């Protein structure tokens, strides 16, 4: 063996050195990865052909190997790492020659590109990356960050460390709207760093809080990192659990786990929300605490601009901004809890199920049974056996017969009798309108209260109409006619309230992009749609919002944009509440009317989007946005192709299995995960998250996703870990971004010292997620995923 090393080990070293040299050469990373794969394959193939690379593989024909298999040891666990004395055979890295390996690599990469890039199912999810990038860059170019920083500084500035807290708030806001770390760090570095230094803030705190807040885009949805990780995690988890199930002697993962081995991007968005908010809170708490102990380095800043609008007393603020919202939301939650509000769906299955499925499948082999008991516990297995026995006693596993007309009517009557008097859609919609009205009352306490009172009366009238006039079997058209008057009254009051809200700088700046973010994330987190349509909605909304802001800056009317936005809302409501299929045999009159209204609204919204694009093109905004979006997405897809090539090189000489055998040699699953996290953290110094996701995760994924750890938790831990490496000196990418825009008086030493506390906060965040995994898993458990 060359240098006393196994041939696979030398091959892995060659691949790493080629990759590191390619990245350090200054050549574009997207092409350096593919080039590293080609060069490393040529070197390994040449050394193997010369007979210099010998791999010591486990001898699967030896008596010792057969004895281990006979003792019940999984073939996956048998390696020379776990059993160093097991007989081995010396083989070349490419047993059938490098030509055969090259042929297999080329055919595999063509198929993989077809699956992942050109025509496969994954392309729909990857398209969300393009849309989210377009959304983020459009919002960035529309000066939203500048307005947010100015407004938040005015709100938080008078507090100790207020400017730093405002940077964290804006960083979290931009993370939810852009998801691009580099753009966020550069934008906030240009806008807030000079202001913080000018107001007496220390360079360390200023640079640290900017760099840390800029990396929140790694974790707060809609994060591009989560989208890309999610596309891989779903495949890796499914495949790894199938392998785990077969190793346990079970037929498939569904039998072994008792549930489908599935994890989606939407579910990961749900899982990432609370950890992202937790990190933002920790950043802000540190900035506030730092200011309390070092008031001279983070002094309060009071704006010289006179306050606009009414003077709001403390009691009024507590009443209308805290007390009333808590009361309204609390009443709503209570209504759902006691059954006053809820779904009014009256759909009943036309079949009656004679038996139900047991919590676990029990018709399995003895080996699978033992593995399932070890996984789920004896108590759950006994419950499944008892359920299965009861099912068989009633006539079979899962049998069904078509219900008679009388049975169907009886089930429908029972469901109608138990249905909630208030519908979910009505309650939630009018809760939002009520919050708008009450918030406007708090913003302008001296304004005429009558329009707001009339609007609130419309809310009450709508709820009463839903209880006494609207039944669960009523058609959407009839329901709309009954609610038309309450809706009109409420919207009339909301129109007056909107004028009051517009007088408040904070709401005027925050509200439009906040609505867009809530629409995008709400549709994903609520399971209404998957990330790709939501990303398209966000991109279109960002374009229209940017165009409206441009028209306002030019003192021109933005009515066309507002009309298009309203048309989009009406179109979505029509699609949710009416059956718009007109190509079926029987179409009701109300469906035709809703279809024509939706088509008209679609046309108006489309024309409004075209007009918005024209406004941005005329003001020289659209061209750089499209160019930057094309540049970022092209880089992502090029790295995807190059990394696949590099992975195939590693796979071709057995490097992937060698690494996986090493990781599986550890008995404790958490030790393996810690090793992987440490490796990812170190690689994060020199590799971008794209390279790590596409090169490293596919290699270690079958091990870390093939155990008992929750795949959502594993994925979010990886994302937070990558975020930590973005900050860590001396190679953190966020530090380089900030160094490029920092003024001369801010040194690299200032930046390094400034980010160290936030690196420790990141480590604390990882520790908290390790100790309290429910922070990650609670939202996916509470909210159904689409």
C-alpha cells in the first residue's frame, strides 16, 4: 500500500486536495467543483492503473464473515473498522478498470441530471429557489431594507442598544423576505454600520450584530438552504429507512416504522421557524444586555425628527396594542377549543369500514417483530396485536361496503348535528379585520371613532349571520349573499382604518412586505400549497410592491397595482370557496359565475403584473434584478451538476461506502451525529453551503438519516450548524462580505472580536435545540403539512 494507507483513503485525500486547490485558485466555484472531479478521477485512475492503489476489502467469502452474519449482525455493520481482525482481500480501486468506472459515471450522471435538473420531480421544488431569489432581490432593490432600518432605529433607538436590536429585527425581517445571506449582510453593512459608528456604538458590537443578523437567512423560512436541504433530505431519509427496514428483516420502511418515511420542504419550513426566531431573540437579548453593562459603547439614540400623528399614552398603548389583541385572539382560540368554531365540512365517506388498521403491522417475520419491539416498545406492539385480533374478529383486516341511502343520510345527519356553528374561514378572516380596526384605534386615539365602531359592528353582524342564517349545507353563493352586507360594512370601516394606519411610519413601512411574507409563509406552513406556487406568489407580489413604491416615489398613481392586488385576492378567494371546474357534466350557475369572476380577476392581475414589470423596467430596476437572479440561480444549478460529478468520482472508487462504514462503526448514534456536525462545521470555513449540501450531505446522509433521529431535527441542526460556520473566524463567509463594505476605520480584528460572542450564541442555540428538540418538532406536529 502506498504510504501505508488504504487505496480508498489516498483517493479521498486526492479528491479533497483537488477540490481545495480548485476553490483556492480563484476560479469560479461552480466550475472548480466539476473540474476537481475530473482531475481527481484522472489522478486516481492513473495511480490505480499503475498498481499503486490497493484497497483492503472485507472478504465476504470468509468463515468469519459468514459467522457474523449467522449471529444476526447486519451486513451493513460488518466492516474492518468495527471488526479489525476480520479477513480482508486486496483489490484494485477499479476492479474492472477505470474505463468501466468512467462509462458507469457518465451514464449515471446523465440519468441523474435528467432526474434532478431537467425533467424529474425534484425540478418543481428547485424552481422555488429561482422564485425565492427573485423575490428577495426585488425587495432588496426596492429599498425596503433602508426604510426598515430607518423606521426600526426610530422605534428601538431610545432603548439601550436600540440600534443593535433594530438591526436584529430588520435582519430577521430580511431573512424572511430574501433568504440570501450575502445580500443581507452587504445591505445592512452599507446602511447601518456607518450610522451605528456615528452614534457611538463600538465597532465590535456593530460588526458582530450585522454579521450575525445577516446569517438568519440560513434558517428563517423561506430559506434557500432549507429548500435545497429538503430536496436531498426527503430522498436520503426515504432510501436510508428502507435500507434500515430491510436490515431489520422487515419488508419495507412503512412496516418497520409504522408510518411513511417522508419529509417535505414544507414540513422543514415549519420546523425551522421557531429555531430562527429563537436565534434572533438570543441576538437581541445579547445586544440589550451588552448595552446595559457597557452603556458608553451602545448608547440610546433619540431621533431629532418630530413625532408624527397622535401622542399615544402608555395606557392607550397597552390597551389597544396588547390587551385588545390578546383578548380577541384568546376568544378565538377558546371558540375553537370548545367547539363553537371549527370546520363545517359535511363530507361523509360512501363506504363503511368494517375494521381499522392497527397502529403497527403484525403479520411480520420473527426477526422483524423483534426489531419492531426494540424500536416501538413492547407496550405498543401488544396494543397492535390486540387491535389486529379485534379487527380479525369483526371480519377481516380492512373491509368496506357501500353505504345505503339511509345509512349515508344518518351519518350526514349525525355530522351536521355535531358541526361547529362558526366556520373557520369566517372566524379567521373577520378576526384579522377586527385586529386592523382595533390597531387603528390605538394609532389615532383622537380620531373619529364612529367608522371604527361601525366596522366592528360589521364583524359582530357577520358572526351572528354565520351562527343563525348560514347552515353547513348552504352553497358558497348563498353564503356570500348573506355575508355581503356585513362584509361591506366591515370593509368600509377598514378603509377608514387603513388611512389611520398609514399615518404611522412603522406600519406604513412594515405592513406591505409583512403581508407578502405572511401570505407566502402562511400558505406553506399552513399546508395550503407547496413551496413552488408560494414562491411564485411571493415573486409576483414583490414585483408589484416594488413597482408601487417606485410610483409613489415619482408621485404617480399606483391604483393599477392596487386594483391588480385586489383582483388577485378575489381570485384566490373564488378558487378556495367555489368549484371552478367547468369541464364536468353538471356545472351550477354559481360555479359559472365564480369561474367568470375568477377569469376576469386573473386577467386584471396578469395585466397589473405586466404593468408592474414595465414600471420597474422603465426605472432601471427590472434589468439588474433579472440579471442578478439569473446569476444566482445559474450558480446553484451549475454547482448541482458539478457536485454530482464529484460525488460520482468518490462513489466510483468506493469512497462513499468507506466513509459510511467508518461512521457506522460507532455504537452510539449521537456520537456519529456529533462527528458529522463537527466535520460540517470545519468544512463550513472553506466551503459554501451549496457545496456542503451537494457534496457532503449525500455521502453522510445515508448514515445520519438512517437511524432513529427525527429527520426534521437532523436537517435543522445541520442548517444551524452551517449558519454557525458562516460566522466563525477566520474563514466565515459573512465576515468577508462585511469586510468588503466596512469603512477603513473598522479593522478585520474588530470584525473577528465582534462575531465571537455571536458564535457562542450560535453554539448555545445548537445546545438548546439538542436538549429541547421539541422546539423543532412542535410546529410540524401542530400544523398539517401540504
